[in-house]
C-alpha cells in the first residue's frame, strides 16, 4: 500500500501513519479457506464453516493474489478458476495439465504445478500460459520464499523414499533441495523464519527444513497430511483428508481447529495475508497541535490486460 502525503515536509510522519494504518488493516483475525470436494469452504476464527464458492471440478490448489481474489486449480478439468472477493467465480486460464499447487510470485504471476505433465506453468495476470520449467516427478506443492526462489514438491507417484523438493532460483537455476522423502505430496509452506515445511503422506509426519536444508520432524502422527498454511502468528493449519482441521503451534502442540461434517477429501489451504477486499484509497485526517493535514493511503492497482 502506497502513502501519498499532501503536506510538504511531513513525509517522515506520513511513513509512521502508513505503518500504523497498515497494522490496523492486518491485525484482524484471519479466515481459513479449504478446497473440499467441488467447493471452497471458509472457516471463521472460531472454526465455524461456510461455503465460499462452488462449481469446481476436484479442486486442489488455492492461492490469493494481492487484490483479494482466490485462484483455484481444477485437477479434473485442467483449468484455473478465479473467485472474486464477493464470491463470483470465473475461468481464469486453461491449458494446464492436472493442476495441483498454486503460488504467486512478487510480480503477480501465477505458477501452477502440472502433476501428470511433470512441468510448472507460469500464467501472467492477463491469463497467458507458458511452461516455466520441466523435468519434475509428479509435482504437487509450490511455494516461493522471501527471496523469490520457487520450491516444488515432487511426489514421484508415491515411490518409496524417492520424493524430492526442487528449488528454482529467481535467476532460473534448478537444483534439488531435499531428497529421500516418503511421498511428499502435500502443500508446501514457509514460516516467518524461512523454514520450509512439507507433509509426508507416507509416514504422516510434518518435516521442517532450515534454509540450509537441515531436516527435523516438526509434528508426527498427522495421518495423511495434505493441505498446510501458516497464519500471521506462525500457527500451522493442516488438513489430512478427514473431517478435521488441525492447528499446530510453533512448539509442535496440536489442537483441533475445526471439525465439520461437510469436510470430505479436504485438499489445500489458503490464508489471505491481508484483509480483503480493500478500498483503493484511504484518507486519514490528523491534527498535530495546531496543524492538521490529510494523508492518503493508496492501494496499488493491478495491471490492465
């Protein structure tokens, strides 16, 4: 969000206004979105479920853009749907292949794991699809780190202890980050410290990898972990294709966040990083002693296609 200060000489004060106002926007409790059968469910902070959008075809991957629209991969019909903040559903792109995980880069381009095709597609904000990288082994989860490196989980069709995680740097260099995983077909997620988390559907464990690749078991006995995402407090939310969503604290303690009879074959999770939708411009009128002035907070607009 950009700050436009209308009074000369007050830009440092405007900076603090921006930080304060942004904190107000983002401090609200977050909603958890889960791909489930042919719908997306929204879970309120108290675990209450509602249907956010329907009409999908075996949805798996979820990802929010910076404008608050939710993107959904339709595994069964090779397409990506877009859900506006008001719940309106449209087809954003076709031409992908058994799409699973989704992730946005810092420029607003959407990346898609094409599981059966062993490729990763890049989709521009205007919906143009191209192959970004190939040579994977049944890629499923995708996630970007803070430096713009893309991590890809290779389930390798469930081959025993043969799953890997690939890394593509922002310059396009492909390497293997982790080997020897037991069917890492889950969503991938980073915590605020830059540690990478992946679930193994083979042994039910959640693994944590430091930025230099050091492995540890973060949580064991999680059944069939599939979807995972961190909230702003570093709590990990996890689906395991059952009727529950688990919340795992940073110390590994697990509690049931939600148990809902509408959950069936729950897939990936998305947690928006900011409260959406937002107005395009905010105005703050402030008085500093005898001086009053107006600061405008302007939300960046998306590219026009």
